[in-house]
């Protein structure tokens, strides 16, 4: 058997929950979530860009998170929907590698960014007098650049390595996109060494950031507990609670998929985790940050008010 030829042929994506009894309803639900996620994250990015009051380090990092979520959901859903409506399930080797690289880059970037957002809140609450120095525009740009570069470098490693494993048997991927655990299941060689590499990488990119986030918020809550002003305490807790909600959603599903051996969970469990991380979470993030944030709600009202005033002015001009 020529193992090299076995690593360059096309793959077959079986789609999202291939055994589902109501595939039309499922794809409609997924596309609806995709539309909401795209609209919500695009609006949040636009508001942060347009409103000068949101030109702060916290909202700059939040705009990066929305950008990641917008790209995150767009790496998987359009391809899955296209395959469903056209009836084609194949994906080329290079397209599969590109999708895996994009997915991993965005996932790792979100992990790093959530850690930096926790650091931002820690500095704002625990060291407010040094906030403008520690979180200057130059520092924020360096944070964003290091997030993307670090994530892309790690993603490249975890794309090239598994995609070069010789694959045996069926090339059907029981998933709606090319994901690392699905590719590893198709390998006909021992992947225990790579599983160890993956575990170490998970500690670096998931467990260590999660520990840093918990440490940051422990220090934040201790500082908030000592505050005399109820108004300041409530404002700090409101901002932090939104971030903690997003952190729990992201790290929960990521640790389940990547901190356990591939053989310990089924393809359906992988799909549930992937749906939560790549489809549901990008839709919830803008809702969590906007509905519980008075500044974002105020910016939205201000923007819609301007649009309403412009429409009224145009209608009056036409009537006159």
C-alpha cells in the first residue's frame, strides 16, 4: 500500500449530525444562528469603531474578539451549508488543511485574547492609576499582534503534523468540517506521541490561560470586596461577569475536546462541542457583552437615533 498517496486524496465530509431525522430544520437553525452571529458581531465592531466613547483598551480587545468570532463561524458554516444544498460532500486535501489551520488559529487567538481581556480588567480594577500606562494604545496593538502571530504559529504546527499522518481505510469524516480529532481517527499509525504533544500544547494554550484568568478574577473580586462605593462595586462586577460568562462557554468545550484523548469521546460528542464553540458561542458573545453593558447599549441607541434623524430629514425634504 502506498501511504503517500493515501494522504493527498479528497476527504468526504458527512455533515452536521448525519443521522439527524430533520436535516432541513437543522440547517435552517444553523443558518439562522449564523445570520445572528454575523449581524451581532459586525454591529459590535461598527459601534466600537464609530463611537469615540468606546475607543478604550477594553473595547479594542472586544472588537478583536468580535472579529475572531465573525471569522470563526465563517470558516465552517458556509462550507457545511454549501455541501448540504449542492449535495456535494467532498473537500480537497489542501482545502481541508486550510480549514483546519483557520479553525485552530482563530480558536487559539480567542483563548489568548480572553486572557488579555482578563488582564485588562485586572489592571483597571486593581491598578487604576497605572491603567493608562499599562494599557496604552501601543501596548494594545502589541497585544493584538502577538495574539494573531502566536496563534498562527501554533496552528501551523498542529495542522502540518496531523495532516502528514498516513491515512487508511475510509476517507469519510464524521463531521461538518475538517477538525484535528476527526483526522487523527483516520490515521493508520500510532499517534500517541502526537497526542502527548497535543496535551502539552493544550496545557500551554488552554490550562495556563484559564489559570491566569481565574487568578486575575480572584484578585479582582478581593479588590471589589474592599470597595466602599456600591456603585463602583456593581460596575466592576457587571463588566467582569460578562467576560466570565464567555470564558466559561469557551474553555468548557475546548478542554473537553482537546484535553482528553481522541479515543475517549465519540464523533457525535466532538460535533456537539464544535457546535457550541464555533456556532453558538459566536452568536452569544455580542449579546452577552451588549445586553449587560450600558455603554454599548448607549452607543447603539445613539447610532440608531442618528439614522432615524437622517431618515426623517430626508422624508421632510421630499415632502417639501
